[in-house]
C-alpha cells in the first residue's frame, strides 16, 4: 500500500450518467492528464462496474467507492476488499453519506482492507464522529456535512470550523491519520482554504464530474497549489 501525498484531490465519480460505461475511463484519463501536467496528486473513484478497467488503464491512484465487510465466499451483490485489490485499485472509500456503514462494519472493513494492502478513506459528517472513527485506524478521514454535498456552497465557507475541529480531534487520537474535507468544493479558492484549515486535500464529485469542461474545472481546482 502506498500513502497518498498532498495536496490531494480525490474525485468521486459516484454513479452519474456522465461516467457510465466508457465515459468513466475518459474522465479518469482527464484527471490523469491534469495530474501529470501539474504534478498534483489526483485520485479517482470510478463506478464499481468500471473499477477494474480504469485501474488497469491509468497511472494515477484509483479507489473503490465502497467496500463491504465480507470475505470471499457465497455472498451475492457485495464488494469485498480482496475483489477491489484484484481489480487493481489501491484503496477504497468507506461510509460515504450516501452509503453508510455501522461502526462495527467499518471496523471489520478496515481490518480486511489492511490485510489486503488497501488504503482506506472513511467519511464522517461531524468532527466528533471523526474522532470515533479515528480509533479504527483508517489512513484518512474525509469530513463532509451531508447537507452541503452537491450544493453550491463549499464547506470551507459554510462551516470552516468543522474542518479545523476534525483535524484537531483526529490528531488527538492518531497523528498519522490525514484529513480531507468535502461537500460543495468546486473552486481553487475552496481547495486553497481547505489546505489552510489543516486538511491534506479535498474529496469532491459534481464540481468535476458534472462540469461541462472537467479538465478546466480540475485546472481551476489546483490553480493555487
């Protein structure tokens, strides 16, 4: 497993129509091109159906959007950490606000991911919850107030204090865990402020994936880095 360096941009493709089928690879290639040109680390989280294709086709970090606390065997419709590893991804998101897990499930998922050599980014909606999650030992925690996700106001403007509180609370538990922030992040100023507040980078989705010009949007995101 390789730790991701900052400043870090993680682009969650979600399951938008813009990234269905071969469009997922095209989006990943745009991210790869901007990353290569700028030297900024850009990781992508393609739809699960395209995870293997994207992971085998680009040289930037590829993460799954979710992993389930399941071992290989007679289960149906679940995504195991070992399957993610076999697909060529280097890690996974866990507990996104649109795909929640219990604390017990997260603990099991993180443990299984570590056994497979996968890095983990767990999402949290509050600084207090982030401090609890830190005890599970993920590589990163992304704080995202659900009410701001997909909106036009960045968390760095709407509630910058939550980023600072999350960074401090996570560090008090485990200084080796990095913090990302997300929800409404769309501009280079948003990213710049996120870093100033103590985060390693940002986790975002629609600001790039649903943009009419994803490359231009990415270039704007890193303009101050």
